[in-house]
C-alpha cells in the first residue's frame, strides 16, 4: 500500500466521525458506577426529602408562638414529645406546645418551624424538663426542609449521556435507584510493533530500543476511561496480521504503534489493507504525519507511529476523541487563553500540536529537535494547537492552550 | 463533649497540617504505576537513544557526497548494505557509498546523515538495485537522533513526589527501569451513621431517608486516588465506638458522616472524644460548620455532617487536601478568574464554598435554600470560594473559581 498525499486534520476527523462506533449498554450496581456514562434518563421514585424534615436539632413549634419574644420578654412553651432521627411522632402540636426534634426527623403535625437548640434559654440536654424558655423570634419555615424541595417524584433528575460523578451518584440514590444502565467500557487492544523493541533492562544490546509505547499509549488508553490488553509483535507481516485479525474478533478497538511509514509499503498499513480497509494514511499533522486509520472485521484500527512523541500527538489529536465518543461522551477539553512568549512557525494546511509549558498568564513551547524526545512531554503541561488555517503564531499573540490534565476522562 | 466556638478555616487547616500523616512506600511493577506517586528519584541506566539512530526510512550516507546535487545534477551512490529495525551493520561507509536503513536502526560507521527515501530518484523498494540516484543536498546530522539527546546515562529523569502520567511511565521505561518505589494508596474507612438511613428503595417508610452519602463520599474518596471500605452504623454510642475503634486498627484514615451537631453532645464526636482526641469541632465554614477532626489510635478521623451537601463542602475544604498529602502530593487545583454575575453575601471570618456554574467568562451561584440540596451540586460545575477575610462579592467583581473537575486526582 502506497499513499503519499497527506490529508488535512479536518478530513481525518470527518472520516473518523463517519466510522464512529458506540458501545452497547449494560446494567450495573450504582455503587460501581463512578465515572461510568449513563445510558438512560433517571426519574425519581420519591420526593426528596420525602417529608418536611428538620434541618437542625431543636424544637418543632408554631412560629407565631415566638412572636414578641426577646431578651426581655421570655416565652415558655411545653415539651409534649421528642423525635429522634429515623423516628416520628403521632402527636399534633397546638399553640404553646413544642416537640423536641433531631436533625433529619419529620416535622410533627401542627408545627411550621424548628427553633435551634442554642436559641433556647435552658439547655435541656439530658434532663427531663417539661418546658423550654425562649428569647428570640423565628419565622415560619425556618430550619425546615420542605418535602420535595430537592427532587419531585417522577421528575427527571439526571440525564442520559452524562459521566456519573459523586453528586450524580447521590442524586440517583435519593431517587430510589440502586442499579443503572451505562455504556460498556471500551476494551482496547494495543499492539506494539518493532523488531528493535525490548522490555526495560539495564543492559541493552546494540540496536535494541526499550519499548516505552506499551506504557505510554497503554496508560493514555486508560486516561480515556477504557481498558487495555497489550501485545508485542515483530515487524513481520504474518505476525502482525495474526495479531490484528484475532484482536478484531474480541476487542472493540485496535491501536497499533510502528510500521506506518509513508511513501513506501510498511507492515501495519499493508496488513490492514490486506484484511480490511485503510481509510486514511498520512495526515497533515505535526508531530505525527504517518498516522493511519482503518477497519478490520468492523473493528476500527488506529495505526500510530513507533516514535513515542509522534504516537502521543496522534493519540491526542485523533484517537482520544474517538475513544470518548465510544461511551457517547464528547471530548471537549477546556481551552485556555495564554500569551505566547515565543514566535512559532507552522505551515498553512498543517495542524501543529506544540508541546508547551503554560503558567497563569503565558505559554512557551518546549523546544526539542526530534519527535522521539519523550522528555519534552514530561516537561510540558499543555499543547498549543496551531489550526490548519493558521500560518504560525507571533510573539505575544494570545493563543489557545489545552492542558494535558484537562484531556483526561475523570472530570 | 460540648464545643460552641467555631474556629476559622485557617486554624482548622493548621491543625490538619500538624497532624498530617504520609503513607509508607512500596515497590510495584512499572506497568501498574499509572497515577501512583513516585517515592524515589529515577536515574537513567542508559543514554536514550542508546546510539545514533535513524529517524527515517532512507539511506545513511556522508552529507558531503550530496553537495551540489540538484534536479539538473543527479548524483549516484552505491548501496553496500541494508539495516532493518533491531539490526545493525558492521560495514563502514566511505565516500560514494550508502547503506539502506530503517527508522530506529543504528547509523553505520562513517555516515553522518540519513537521506529520506522519497528524495531518491529511484524507488528501490523490493528491488535489488545496487545504487541510488539523488537530486537534492542534505546537511550533516539530518534525520539522525543523536545518542543521549533525550536522556543522558546517570542523569535524573523523573523526580520523586510526582504523579506518574503516561509520559513519566515512558521515560522511566527508557531509563531501563521496570519497577518503581511509590507511596501506598491510602485505605480509607467511611462510616455512615444515622438511624433514618436506608439503601435506595422504591418504597420508603415514614421518617426513612435514603443513604446517599455512602455513594457521594465513597466516590469522592476515590477521586482523591484512595480506596475505600464502607459501613453503616446506627446513631448509637456503642455501635459507632466499635466501628471507629476497629477501623482505626486496619485503615489509614477514617471518615464519618452524621452525628456532629454543635452545641450538644452528638454521638460521633462523643465517641472520638472517649477513645481518642477531638482536635477541632466546629469551623467557620459554609456549608459545613459542624465538622470535626480527631485522632483515634494514631488514625486521623474526619467527622463530616450527615447532610450530603454540607459533607461535600467539608470534604472539599478540608479532607481532600489531607488525602492528597497522604501520598505526598500538594492539593493545588487551578484557580480561574471569572466575573461574578450576582452579588454574594458572606461574613467576615467565615469561609464560603459557594456552589456555582462557570462558563468561559462569567460565574453565577447556584441558589438553593438548604444544605440538603444535592441537586445544586449536580447543576454546579465549580465553587466560588469567599475567603475568611472577604465580606462578600459585589456584582461584576472578578472572583476566584475552582472547577470540580480540577479537584480530582487524575491530572
């Protein structure tokens, strides 16, 4: 397979859109749902709170009975019952009466407010006093959480296609629901290719290179809310073909690194071309021009470079969005404005993902010679993205910056 | 135990600082280290690349041999060997000679540059041509990644006390290291107290409240890079004492919800006071004034409110920082500037965590009556923090905003 023309990023993204797959759904326990994506609207079975509830420890009473009370005019009210949390009273309050009440307990009939314990003159804690003395007024409704003020029965409380954060879990629980329909987690196969690759070792032989992509791309896949299996293959047509062919049957997505050189046949591209379709090969993207995308047995295959930094750029520019969308989440990282403190060259028609370091006000590019320089990714905390319609950036221009941490799933 | 005086947030944070614990460390496999915290400096066993490496598929040659080549002046050079990835050549290049070379392979002796395949006039792919024809000049060093340009042998490549992201994993691997010393993950016990609490159900009985804190606070603990066990206890001194006492022996941190009312004895505070030390109870914080902190058997105990939103505020204001620091990471979420589109009241001396919704330019508070309103946390995406030295915020003032997503571990 031989392709020498680079397509613009916008075309590549369109091709990905047209071939986007979305995971099936499954029912899981609410307790396991943190950071999963809802695949159903959640409607509440209950009002929440389910009854008028005391928001304080104190005394349920009729607000009018306190009117006129002051430090000079002490009012005395009779205690007729007490209600602990999880308990309730069958007694009804009349004028001149109060019921001692715990936080969270239901307001007894007749009462319209709760007077906080600290506003009573006598501390009744642990005693059997039959009355309280009060010296301040309360207004009706004070310290009462009204039935349904948080959630109304039957109302939609959380919408489908949202990542479940702690607060959504709480709201779903309060709605009376302990199991939710969510999108399945994409199961990704990462195939790292290269004859020269060895695992981390203290003693390298000549021509050997340590396989860092298995760690880098493997954890980037995790940073998209997906799970990953990893295998290593030699630059050998049959071996790569066997790996891709088998993976396409039991994984939702395949990502390869290495074997994507442009302007000559290269093993991964050739394999996908022989057992599936290569939909693009070569994108006007820097770093990361030799990137491919194809389909084998209905399984999408992202073919990334063997160079770690090129592979990272390709992943962030193309794969990340696709992986998020597999769980029906749009990848829309926050874009920040910063002042560029260097001039940056680019070409019209090419999209640049420039490794950069941004602080609160400015951003500078992390200069490095080659795309093999992982160190620049460690020193960088962000990308400056130079759009295909821009020719570069002048010094002191305000530019768009995306922080690496904002590209993660967990938000 | 009876404490009626609220301490300022700054005092509470000082007390937490003085009682901060840091986890012990452990050695784990590099492949399991994503988002763990390094507890050692990483020095490289290798130069990286470990040899002068070709950055392209092409021909290794002597740059000077190309000088003068142009579309009119074609130069012809002899191919004396070829080197695949993972392979090397023992031949030395002399003037007029080239060696065909794959990306990632070692530059052969004598050569000082690599000419890209596409700049040769004859495509030699799959053929046995003995020469190439070239029509352009190259400069020395082109397409060559110099030995050690990324990492120098013996140099520190990653510093201790950093969260391991994909790029750090790659750099550590390239350094020749496959196992790293990291801080242990804090093992937290969450004890949710309350007689009124039941698990999510469609049919609530009178006075029952669904236990949402087990989900909310449970997943907030996970959002700090920690793991959690959860138990439920009645508002009963003996039951709570048994839970806290046992948990203090086999967990690194205890978090409780409920039983922290101020101005009267309340069960959780009383238990910690009886079997350990309550170091503060009551902080000038809204929402979340009735929050306590203590130590039982050298295990820190955060005593949060039963009200979900109060508990969330207390967790974000106090507990989150402590949990991060247990893995020796400072909790320093990005602070953004936004224009407040409402006036916000606060009191001098009190810190307010105002649930808010921020967009690219402005922020508005999510108004709600009570602190029991989880819905406000679902609608909010950020906090406006009103410092204890501020009396409030005027409309159109620029304020500090922290996005919820920036408070998570994964960044």
